[in-house]
C-alpha cells in the first residue's frame, strides 16, 4: 500500500502567552516550543500502522522552513520511508486552498492509495487542507476519521460526529483521510532513533520544482486573506480565581455548588 | 543480552563476577512489592536475549535509589543493568504512556512536566533576581520541579530568601534553563540525555559559570558525576548553606520549637554521601529537636520518587515506602518531616494525605525551615 502523509510543524500555544506581531498578521515565535501538529502525529502513526500491516511505502510531506525538518525527521524515525519538504518565499500568506494546491502539485505525479492528513492544525485551525486537496486531486475524502479498514480498493472508514455519534462509510481508494486525535496511540521515538533516521531521504523542493508559479500561491493564489489577528478581549463574566491551589479549588467548588452544578 | 550500543551486558556491566548472592534484591525497596528483582535481572542479562525484557513493565518500578549498588559485595551496579534494560524498551518503543509524555515534553519543552518553556521563570516574577548574563559567583540551577510545581516553587522562593540573607551572590538562567537529564538518563533515554548534557554544558560555558548550586539532589548528582565536559564546581544547596553557617554568614536566630525528622534523599545521601550538612542546618535552628529514623543515612529508605517514578505508574502493590516513612515519623513523635529534594517533597506530601496524618505532621524542605529561622 502506497501512503502519503501530510504533516505540519507548529508552535505549542496551549500554555504560552501568545504575542501578536506589530503587522497583526502573525505571532511572535521566540520562546515558543515547536513540534509536530497533534492531529498529524496520529495521522503519521496510522500511516505507519497501515504499512506495517499491509506492506508498502510511507512518504511524509510538509510545507515549511528548515526548522520543520525536525517534524519530518520524527516521521522518518517512526517508520516513514522518505520525506519531502516544500519551501519557497512566495508561499508566505498562503491559505488552506493555496497550501492544498502545493500538496496537490507534489502528490499528483506519485502513486498512492491513501493520503493521510490531520483533521486540523493546532496553529491556524482551518481544518480545510485535507478536503481541498481531495477535491483538487479529484478523489473522495473523509474527515475526523477515527478508524480505517482497507479492503480491496476500498476502505471502511469511521468518522466522529457530534454528540458521541459515529458514522461508518465505505470509501473508494485512493482517498484523502483527515485523521482525528485518538485514532491510535502514537509510538515513542527515541533521539537515537531520530539520529539513525538521518540516513533516510529528505528532499527539499521549491515552487518551480513542482511546477507552480508564485502567483498560484501566497496571498495572490489564496481565496482568503488574513486581515488581522487579535486576542479576544476578556469578557466581564470571566472570573479568575486567585490563591493557593487548595483555596482556589475550594472557591471553585463553592461556585459550582451555589449554581446547583454538584449533584446532591 | 546486548545494550543499545551493541555491547554485551555481561561485559559492559562486568556481570561475570556476580556471585548471585542476592543482597541487591534483599536491599531493594521495591522487590517485596513488585516483580522487580535486581539479582534475577543481572542473571537474565547474562543468559537471555533482549526479547526477555520486552514484556517486563515492572522494570519501570525501579527508583534508581542505588541501594543495590551500595550493598553489592562485588561492586557491581545492578541499577545500571535495569537502566540498560529500560534503554532497550525505549528503543523498542515499549514505553508507558506517562513516561512517553514526560520524555516528549523534555525534548520539546525542556522539562518533563509538559509545561511551556516561557513559563519557567514565572515563580521568580516578583523577586528581581540577577540573570546569568549579568554574572555572579553562583549559578542557582533551579530545576524543573521547583520551577513549575506549585508546592515545590516555595522551595525555590525560600532558597532565594536564605541565599540573600546569607549574602550569596547568585544568578538564574530563567527561561533558558532546561532539564538536567538525571531522570531522563535513568528512564533509559540515552540520546535525549546526551542532548541535554551538551546543551547545558554549552549554556554554562557561554555564561562563564564557575559554580553551580542546585535545589535538587538529582540535578546535583548528574552535574557532579555524569556530565562530560562540565568545568563548573557543583554544590547542593545544603552544602553551600552549611558553609555559610560555619562562616557565620547565615544566622539562624528565630526559635522553632519543633521535633523534626530528616529524610535522606537517595541522590544526596546514599549516592553522594552528603549526610552531615543537612542535619547540621536543621539542628542549628534554635529550638529544633532533630530526630532520626531507625533506618537513616546509608540505610535510609527511598521515597519512590526517583528514576522516572514521578512519571511512571508503578506495577508495585501494597503500601508505598513514603507512607511507611510517614507512619514511622509519626510513631517517633516528629511534627515535621524535613526533606531536601523536590521529589521527596511531593511523595511525602501525598503520603501524609494518604495515611490520614494531615494536620498532625507537616512536610517541609530544609530551605523552608531556614526561612522560618531567619525572619
């Protein structure tokens, strides 16, 4: 089985203070820890599990600067066979559509049965690249995938729906599957493993290498333009509890009790 | 069995001279409650292939307290054999989820607690401390747990107050500080440990650090005994403060009428033979009566916080050693259990709650007792 997995190197902003840059188009990256996008970590694991079960090849692809090779090396160490990174100054300002065009340009000449992506990225959270890529390649897709069972040119795919519902689809392969977290248990990869994987092929391509013109990507090639990033104002209803952990826990329990949220 | 570097366990750890006397297993604080058996593992390392370790989840029970090493009549290091076996588990990705999270966070964030590197110096926000770039006689290496854990942050804050009172000229690395790797090596992640060591040695060199003082015996141990290329002299804070006490620079004037018992941290006591300084600091506080456990100093019992155990759910059953120690302390009439290690602090705080002795006995770091005696 030939598998492609698209990954993204993103900053971890769960706890860190996010500072918007003066042009209001991005965030300051200094002091932030970067790593593989959480959803992509599951997508890579699923790709490797497929390869381990059915044989074949896994190719990991990312769009990004040199630093995103950290994420590709992790994928290679986990079991991907080769990796491709696309970098070009013209890519700045690309939306999900423009990024999908880039991925399409790389992938369309390749052989593939399944293209895995994460359902969304932890930084911009668009959740659109997978579906757009499928559309551009003219193949079916499923998003928020929680289980994949390939069978004779098709796959049985489980999707997570709202309210705890699950949908089971039969999908024609090749297809794009945008993976939800929790689909598997991503394996640990040691630093020694990452070092050993340095021998594996990691190809760096520019826009001209993949046959795209600068006008097809970046702001010009996008359907969406980012106007402004801002941090939502703190609403008056929000109450921040201060004090030692046991004091704040007591206050919180008091509030929950007052509002009748603790079953008696 | 072969190490991850391809050497045989027998040769690397000199296991052919093992007598199979079993003193290691007899002295292991976990062997009564877990399948962990250093003697057996030494034998297995000689007789079997690597596959044998793959289903041994209990290898994560070892606290690396190193009592087995201390008692071995042939000067062998059963604890290192267990660490070597963990390295095999790491390379084979047979890692408990919680250990995996700690290792991945250490790689990404520079700490095993899953916390943002930009929040590392938050505990010191209002203390206006010197940063390493300004230069100072000592670099105070805070450590991950005192930097991030809400309870143990008070140890770092207390140390700052005591250092200032004793006139210690010190600086911190702030958000540039990253994990020392002592626990990482013991969890068997050799590559990550080497990476941290190289990064830290470079950071220390960049700032021309000549003396490092640590909050934790774990950081102290790894800097002192395992870092290659580190030129700086390393001190645990109890050593530095004991020296200041002897020189008359640390004055303990306020009375604390309490019965205090001291828990020797394994990485300070057993593994580095620092027994007297902590005791001297405690007993120099006016009014304090220092009690001793029956099993103290080299015979002291591990709190079960070391060797990655802060991030590994043990397979061991029965009463945790920290709970046994709390009960012993209460029976001896102690009002305070004094610790000198962030992990002892956390395991004992839990143990006091688990044994129901909350309100009857307190857990305090020596630095916290000293603050009470100077202010």
